[in-house]
């Protein structure tokens, strides 16, 4: 039966197929592309692209622990989830989500056909269904570990950048950073910083790209700031400096991650307080002579939102006579969007994805069973991928 349908579909002209697909909802269109891959190519055709269903969707891309498909949990009431939103990207079935920045999504390609000595990235745009393969990197070790960050801001530059930090390990533990690779889309090449300070270990999150500067939190409770990316076209590596995290965040920040965001042109940082009763939001203010300081902006009451105040518990992680207590909170911050007055939370107790409205104080369930996801990235908006020639 399936064979008959396939032959029938193959006989349809492109004009007729586009006419049929144009009548579908965006969600159904995404499913059709997954079912019949020949239809995916039509979305890349300039003649047909404007006729096909499109939707500027805000939501969270996520991926299961088994590296399965990459659906999008929409924040629209019309769509709870959209399947196969990145299905146009090459090797879609082998992609792993790595990062997202201003509408562009960075994925890593892994399969049984690639060796551990090759790191292959793909940059995708779910809205325009564009993608771009990134030249492979070739690490020095056979079992590399990375922290990889995507930097893109169309209001600052049409180019995007990929920061690839190579981690040093000893007996399974991360002891430093061996080198830093930076990719620039304009030159389509990697620059290598072999003199990178090995003591600076960038966390997998949080980070933010703002005004041409990348802010990335380190494992040492600091923020490393990169500037001068526009000079990379001349082969010049960007320079960096360190700023401290808010002093009140140092304890909690060793056990959980917060979130960066931008609002009114300033960098913000959010993290639960020590008892979990509220989420503390700081803003980074810049003073004369380049001095910067974190200023407390507000407390967001989780006690009122959840209707309880028993969030934090401590686990004894000691071995033998060595006692070390670990701070644990029932919720963690998934994403922060201050311009839309939203905080996204993962509730560890109920295994749910929640949104908290800063203005109303209302907590709303978005999805159930969310904690079983291995990785997720928030997509606040979509932007056009910088014009470059795409090839597999």
C-alpha cells in the first residue's frame, strides 16, 4: 500500500504538489516533508518558497537521550509540538543539538560513519529551512570533549561565529582547556588559539552574544568576555577579559546553572536564591572608565508561583569520613526572555516544563515529561541565515 502511494506522489508535478502543500497548516507541512523527502527540496526553491506554509514560531527545541528527532515545543496555543522542524538539514537523523543564538541553531553530526577524531557541525535556520555545513575540525586526541558556543546577532553583523573549546581531561575529570578554535562564516575558516589560558574552562551554559561581545560563564564562577570578532576577517584573534559573577550567586552557582538574557541593551543574569524561594535577577551596569558592576534588579517569587516554599534539599555526597553537602533545588531555569517577561522552568518534582510570567506571577504548564529530554535550546525568534553557498 505504501509503495502505491509513493508512485502516485512521484507522478505529481511540482506545481501541483506545491498547490496541495500550500493548503496545509505549518505543523502538517513539516510532517509531510519528513514522510516524503522529495517535497523538502521544494522549500529551497525560490519560485516555490513563498507559496509554502511558513510560521515564525517561538519555542524550545529539544532532543531525547537516544538522540532521536528534534521537535519544537511551540509556545503558541495553536501548536503544542512541531515534528521535524530541522528535517531539511543534511544527515538530520544523526544530528545532535549543540546551541542556538538569535534564530540560528547549531548541531553536531555524529554517526557510526564518522570517527571521534572528526568534529562536524551544521548551522540551521528552522524558519527559512536553510542550512550550512561547517568545515571539519581535527582535534589532537581520539576522544575529544568540547564546549561549543554559537554567536550570531543580525542587528550587529550578518556573520556568525562558532567558539569550540577543547577540554583537557585526566582520569575522566576536566582539568583545563587545551585550545580554542573560532569559526567565522565570512571567511568560512577556523582560527586556532593555541595560547589559550588553560585555567579558563567555559561552562556549557549560560552564555550570551550582545553588541558584538560574547559573554560565557566559566566553571570558576566568572564570565569571560570576547570582543573584536569583526577583526577576524584579517586573521586576528579576538581578545578577552574576565569579570566576576554576582557575589551572592557564588554558592548556588556551583550546583546549578543560571541564565543570561538581554533587556534594554544590558546583560542580565538570573539564578535561584539559596533557599529557592525566589529567582534573583541582576543587571550588569557599566560605569565610567569601563568599570562594570552587577546591580540587583528584582526577585521573582517562586513561593507564590508554586504555592509552596519547600524547594531546596541537601544531599550528603561525602565518601567515608569526608562529608560534602550538595545543594539541590526542585526547579531549574531553562531559559530567560525578559523582553517577553517570561522565565522557563523545569520542575524536577513533576517532570514538567513550565513558563512563569513576570508581570502576572502566573505559572503555566507547557509540556509534561520534559525532564527525560537530554538537551533543549530556547528559540526566541528566527533570522535569515547569512547568504552563503550550502553544500553537503
